[in-house]
């Protein structure tokens, strides 16, 4: 039990979420419990992970979660392991909620020079009708930036997606490649703005980012064939060409990611009978597949070429990397068990503001 990697999860503790401060001690080595010397509360080591208070074996939960993340239908898991379908769905919700917390803690709080982003939507058939799943991808590292599920393909859906990209993007030259949906243009123009503080009273004026380019790839299918219209809606053409590199405006990377999600999420497979019952189930599966894709899956296009010196000369070795490794968020490929056992720290403790007149002792010390 490494106490340096354990923090107090008590929300009322002033030292919650802090690691390496010496406030954590061993309460029971056999039961895997620790104690916080600041607040005096005891807690399990698995608190804050997907393994907390799991009644089944952890190895079985990891295996079932891995199968769900790679597109295995729930009836097949029920037949193979003898589990109840409600148990499997509960484990999907548990794993999806935890992966969402890991995504928001590691990726959502980071500041990245994304350079080029592609976004698209998937129309999903559920037992309650059709829903839309909008997702965004960082092209240079193939990092899945997040997704939103909504019943309508409207401006609110696109603004929620662009807001996720805005929170982690640095104010650097940025190229956003989307389809012909006009809501993307309005959402980008509204989200990518910074308040200009002048020191005067009132709400500060919002200033748009100067180096944000928007390109659209519109596909039109007619009786004579398929026509593709590529246009730059906003931004400098020279900057957009520099960020794009070789080739023309395209959405091939996000479409390839959509194919990966359709392959790994059973409810997204075309003409499937394993339909999602509620939109929340769709969101849990999306974050589970996205978390495994970012942290646990090696991407073929991200591997590095190294030359290793041997007795017979130099030989080439390919080093596989995940999107999180290519972005610099992790230093190794996580296993699914590491992803599910990652402890998401609570927000830092902020003492409540005292209202009313200050105590007399404080006033006397200030007057002295």
C-alpha cells in the first residue's frame, strides 16, 4: 500500500485530494483501509474508483468491462459468465461514470495546443427513438476530446460540444473542420471569445480569438454521383493551409473515429438488435469506449521509429503509443484495470466565507 498515492476523499476535510502531505496512515492492512489524521475519517483504498464496493471479483468486473468496451453485446456476456443482465448494465453505468470522471480530470483540465480539430455527429437508433451523438477529435494526436448526446441536432448540442473543446484549447492558431451544419459556425463564434477586462464597472466585453479558422466539408449526393464542396468559412487561408499541412479540407479522421465507436459500442452497430434503452446508457458507453480508446489502445499512426544499436548494427524498433501518450498526458499505455482503478481526486477544499461582522479579537489585532 503506497500512501504517497492515496488522498482523503472526505469532502469536509481541509486536506482532501492532497497527496504526499503525510496526513494519510494505514488503518487496516488486511481490509485495505486508510485513515486521515486531519479529519480522523477512515476510508477504503478503492474509494473514488470503479472498484469501490464491488460485490463480485474485481477480475471479473475488468473482463466484462473490457468486453463491453470492444463491442460485445450484453446477451453474450450473460451467456458466457452466467451473470444477470441487470448486473451487466449496472457495471456499464459504473464504468462509464468513472471513465467520464477520468476524462474530465485528465483531459478536461489540461491546456493543449490542439491546432486542428474535427467534429461530427452520429445518428443513433434507440428504443425511444433517434438520438444524436456529437464528438470531437484532435487530429495531430488522435485524442478523443469528448462527446455530447442529445435528442435533437440543434445549436444546443453543437454548443455543448464546442464548449468542451474551448475549455482545453490554448489561445493559439486553430483550424476546426466540420460538415455543412451551420450551427458549428455560430457555436464557434460564440464560444471562442475571451472577456476583455478594462477595470470599469459592468460586464466586460467579449473579444473573439483572432486565429480561429472554420472549414466546412459539404457532401451532396445526387442522381449523377457524389459531389463534395470544401470551403473556408472563417479565418486566414494561409494559416488554415499551414495547420492543415498536405491535402485538402476533409473530415476523414473524425469519420474513422465514428467507425471505431460503431465497432466497439454494440448499440451503434448498424442494423443491430442491441439497442440502447435510454440516452444515459448511450452516454455511459460513449465515455467507456472513449476512455479505453484514449488511454488503453495503441494507435498505429502514432508509433515512433527508434534505431537500437546491436552487435549487428542498428535495427529499427517501433514504439507503440496511445493518443494520451502522444499528447503527453501519460507516460505508458494503461491497462483497463489501471483505468478503472484510477482515483479521481475531489475538488480542492474552499473554506466558506464568513458573513456578518468580524470577531472582536480580529478587530483588536487589526487595530494594534
